[in-house]
């Protein structure tokens, strides 16, 4: 399922995996809040080219965290 949203923030720090957050335009079943994304999931654009406020299209998947919780995570970004 493709969803649209707006880039809320981006974090590019030395020694850390570049990532960011997207605020979805519509409700995502089973999820509240922003969607986390990592730079290696971007298609057709580099994280350095994104800015807060950019409109994006993406799809999500569930991420089973080590602590047993399940979180929604950006699966891919389509520019």
C-alpha cells in the first residue's frame, strides 16, 4: 500500500545510520505517529537531497524489535 506524507525531520550524524521521520497524510492501521526511515531504503534520491516539509510517497512494513514490540517502518520511498 502506497502512502503519502511529509518529511518531519532528518538526522545525519557522524558514526550513526542516517535516518528520518515522515508524518503520514492518512491513518496507518495499527500505527500512531511518525514513520521511521533509513537512508538505505530510499529509491531514486539520497537522504542528503531531502528536506523537512518535502512531500513523499512510501510503503510500510512491520519491524519486530528485539524487545518484542512491533513498529511500523518505511519499506521504501518512491520519488
